[in-house]
């Protein structure tokens, strides 16, 4: 669905023109949890790869933007991260002309990955008047100042409802305002967890420091559903 003029949702991704944007893949998250003693099966990569492949087979894109946190570990590149990251980038490269990786807060060691692939690593990307960045810090500079729309990840937004002992959670997009600009917050592409409940948890991104009560919620199911404002959902 069209979430903003010129921006539409494609599963957990966003499409603007010939550019596809996905955020917060977190390759290697299961391995990290295994090391901490959590016995979680390592099925996430195959699920994510299959989901992305289905999207890429439905449309043609010139550019794919990975909006931060492609990998999970902060200070190292695990073998799982190394192998699966290269596989995912190779698949993307077969379906577009350019792959761009925007630095996220988990992306402290991207040099070897960039060296081994044709991926371009940068802090932000511009599509027309749309400024795309991960969202873990407040951007600056002329590209940001002249933009009208901001797309961020980092937040992993989800919406959770509880009634009569039953709880249901959905990944979601958020749309609101930041200092006069429109801002769209993407759900994580990661399939291991749904995300952080916007109805009860404090936002992480400094771009959302004033809260999200006035933001619109678009829940992700078999398609994207407009759910109204966060403040309205809190009152249900």
C-alpha cells in the first residue's frame, strides 16, 4: 500500500521509484544467542533469504538499500555472519544494479564485507527529496536539511494487543513528523523477533525523542493495514 506519496510498502520493505529499502536484517542473531546459552535453531537466514527473493522476483529494482544493521555482532564478524552476509549480498546483486549498505549501530566492522563485495557503504542515501538513514543518531548536513521525508530503521516497531488473556503482536510501520519533515519508521526485516511494542515501550531513536503518540500505525500482516494513531490504540 502507499504509506506516503511516492513510497509504498512491500512486505516489511519500502519501495520508492526503482529503489527497494529494507532495514535491520541482523544476520547472525541466532548464533549470538546460542553463545549466550539460548538454544535457538538457526533457521532465520533461510526464511529471510526466501522472503527477500520472493519480493525481488515480483519487481525490478535499480538499487537495493540495506538501511543499517545488516549483521548482528558489534565487535567481530562471526563465521555465520560472514558466510550469510556474502550470500545475501550476492543474491541482491543478481536482482539490481547497485546494493547500498547504510551504517547502523551494529555495523562497526563493514570494511572486509565492502572489500569482498561490490556493496557501497555510506551513512545515508538520497532518493529525490527522501533522506534514508538508520536512525540511531540525528543526521545533519545539506542533504538532510533540504529533504522533505526521512526513512529510518533502528526502532524495530511492533504493535501488541492483549485481550482476555490472548496477546497478538505485529510488526508495523510508523509515520509521523520530525521537525517539520515527514518521517517513516520501518519494521525490522529480521524474522527472529517481532519487535518493540510502540504502545508500551520508549522509542530508541533520537529522532523519536518526543514520542510517537501522534504517529500513525500501519500493521504488517498478509498485507499492510492502517490501524490509526498510537494514542488511539493506547486507549483501546
